[in-house]
């Protein structure tokens, strides 16, 4: 009973936080920009969040997170628009939507495809926020008994899973993790005060800087990749009418939506690119249990409803380990963690008790954000179609300018712009050789935490490494990591992805 | 990725091997401490060591990976415009080097002209878009509290 009252009073205080005009405005800005970057190929939610990180310096932590979170789940809504209308996914989690969504559009059913996508996303998103609310408390409570060895093991697991689930080469992803961890050691070591790998460069004393690095790796390098060949998109010209799905559509979609909500939410909790994984898994499951699998790929509404629900449900699930443990399960949550750390807010089990306004503000903003997104995506679909028509050759200079100004604004220091440009080139070269950015930046963010917990554990055990296996949670977690690292052959995810595409 | 380039994937491996070794050498001079009292060099040393090991493994197994032998076409690609790419990169670095000397407005105007023109927009459109964007961004970001260097315009 007391627990329910705590949740209820928390929700009330959350509404008070979010309905404050400034926070409400930032929620709207976040979901609007999220939809925009979801609609526009060439920049994804991580790129947008990275570029907007500098703007969060001047605003409160609550407003920052509300806005950045809005970009993350907003992009899931926007991504489906381009998948359905142009057969080009706005971002990775909407790849599967192309398979049946575009076919529905070709058959003159773009409206119901867009409609069920938005409504399924809303249901999935709302379900995951409710799940988040109820799951984060017991997990945070359990996490209070976690010590340095447990956190060390969890971070190792997190990075191992991200590596394991990388869509490309496992070894390359592992190299990216190690590279990211090494980059994380640059700067003054907080324990000993010794400068590491700075080579006398004053700007590097504080480390490389998450913001310029992220902006370079995701913003600049993405633009450079797109500059190679500027393909003009042809938008499927169709009158988009009847946005609301009919009864038959709902009958076919309700099952996928319910299954997608559960799948997405629970996958979101686990480390890895969960919106992407959950959309693929949902598609595979729906195709497998369908009475007529041959309809998949020809315009089956289940192939749109399930994945779009799942990718939004995964966004809520992703918040569980971030808020309860302070460990981001994927790159977008990593950026959010970076934003919180900029404001000296450390997420974890103590966040709920020490900064309840941040915790409940985030939760309630996601409810309100989902409502805003349905209103933005359904009636305003005509505007998004016009936005799709903006040629990339006009967008590219604007994106680059935002990156340059954004990087400068961090510390009014041109060194940050130079670092961003360098990482833009680094990111571009790495992508050309098929190395993924996500493991790199996640490892960079988690590296300092990993080292701190490692050193603390060694001090606790007086140099005895067996501390990691003597404590049960740490031992089990590390064993799972080792099993994943040593397992050979295709991961289930890659197998499944291959099956979905063929 | 150009299928003919997949065998060039071996080049970065040598870079990673070199980086791993370099990090180990530099960390050693930072004081490794010991397991009882970990020093600032311990973690980077271990990371450099693992990077070295993984890269060696990658190098040894590289010739046996099917994708590297046959070449895998990831997606359709036309001719890559390297001139445009180099131009954009050069202008990004030039922007950072000249930003504080010439000031925000002039460097921003110049880079926008280059960027808009690099994608074959017409000259009149390039000039209008560049001037408008430079001015709007100046006023917008100044309003948001960012202080830009005036550069040579401080004499105006």
C-alpha cells in the first residue's frame, strides 16, 4: 500500500514538474526534433542528441533530459514515416517497417500504415512507461546492495552484449570497445592526479570530451558518408487519406501490438541496441505465428504494427537500467547519462530518493511526450511529407553549421571544434572499414566507471582478483560475459536478421 | 563498401597492433603500481595488452574469413565524389583555424558558401542562403547566450 502511495505521489509531482511551462516546452521541442530527425535520413537520434548536448549546459537537468529523451523516442515515430512513404528507413529501428509499410503504400494504403504505426507506437510507448515505473523500484532497491565488484561485472556484461549483438564483425566491435576504453583514460587520472596520454596538450587534461567526440563520430562522419553519393529521394506520391485504421486493421494488429509491447519493453532492459533488435524480433515472431506468412513482405499490416510498437516499447525499457543502476544499456542512454553527468546528477539507486523531481519528471514527460507524438504524427503528416522533400544538398550545410557552433559553445573553446573534426574523420575512416561507432562511444562513457570500480574492488580485496568470483552476482555476471565472448558462430540476432531480409 | 577494398581491411589491423603496443609502452612509464595498489598506468596497460592480443588474433584469422576472400558487396554505390569530400573536410578544419582570427560572421559566411556550392546549388541561391543562414544563426545563437568572437569585425 505504501509503495502504491509513493508511486501515486511521485506521479503527481512528476506532472507538476512537466506541466511547468518551460519543461512542457522542452518536451515539445524534444519530440518535435525527434520526429524531424526520424523523418530525415542523414541524421539519426544519436546524432541529434549529440549535436544538442551543448544546448543543455544552459538549462536545468530536468529540462535537458526531458528534451533529449523526447528526441530518442520521437525518432522512433518519425522513422516509420520515411520507411512507409519512401522505402528508406529514417533510422535503424524502422528498417523492418520498410518491408510491409512501403508495400501497403504502393497499394494505396499509406494512410492506415502510418496510422497503425503511430497508434501502435503510442500504445507501446505508454505500456513501457508504466512498466518502467513499476520495475525500476525493485531493481533500484536490489542495486543498493551492489558494490564495486558487482558494478564492474555489470559494466563488463553491458559492453560484452553490445559487442555480441553488433551487426557486423564481432572482433571489430571488440576492438572498438577496447579503443573506446583507451580513449576514456586520456586526461588527469582522478585517483592519482597524474596526466595520462595528454602529451602536454592543455585541452586534453580534462579528457577528450564526450560532446565533441560524439558530435564528430555521429554528426560529422555521418554527413561525410552521405556526401559520397548524394542520392535524391523519390517520394511515393499518393494521396494520404483515411489515417485511421479500420476495424479489420485493428483486428489484425491488436495481437502484434500486445506482443510487441511486451517484447520491446523486456528487450529494452537488456544491453544492446534494443529498439533495432526488438523490431526485428517482433517481425520474425509475427511472421512465424501468422496464419498466412506469405502475406508478409506484400503489405501485411501485422508487419508494421508489431515492429513499430516494439521499437517504441524498447525506449521505455532502456530507461530501467539507466535510472535504477546508472548503467546505460545502449548508446542513446549513454548520451543521456553523459548529459546527466554534465549537470552533476548521477543516476542510480539513489536518484529516486535524492532527486525525485528528475526521476518523476522523466517518467511523466514520457507519458506526455507520447501523447504529443500521436498528435504530431497523425494530423501533421502532410507537413512531414513536405519536410521529406527538402533536398539533402540544402540540409547538409545546416547540419554541419549546427555541429560547428554546438562544439564551440561547450566551452567557448575552438579546441573542441578541432577535436570534433578529428573524430569526424576518425569516424568516417572507421565506417569505411566497417567498424561500428556504438561500441566505441559506449565504452568511452563507461570506461572511467569501469576503472574506478576495478580499482576500488582491488583495494577492497587487498589485490585479490578472486573478489570478482567470490561474490555471487558478480561471478554469475562475469560468467555470462565470458560465455558470450567465447561463443563462436552466428549470434541468434544475426541469424534472425538474415532470415528477415531474405 | 567497395568490394575490391575488403582485402584492404587488413590495414587497420596493423594500426590496432601498433596502438596496443604504444599504449602498453606509454602506460608502463606511468607507474603500473600493483594489484594491491593499482597505479594510473595499470588499466591502460591492460587495455593496450588486450587490444594487442585481439588484433593479433584478427590478423591471424583475417585470410580465412570468407567475406574478405570473396569481397562482399554491401550496397549499390556509384562513383564517390572525393573532391567534394576533401573540400568539405578542408573547410571544416579551415573554419576552426580561422574562427577566432576572422570572427564568426566572416568564417561562417565563407564556409556556408563553400558547403552550399559544393553540392552544385546555383550561385544566386548559394549567396542568398549563405548570407541568410549566417545572419539568422548569429542572432539566434547570440540570443541563446553563446558569445562569438568578432575577429576582424571588432574594428567595425
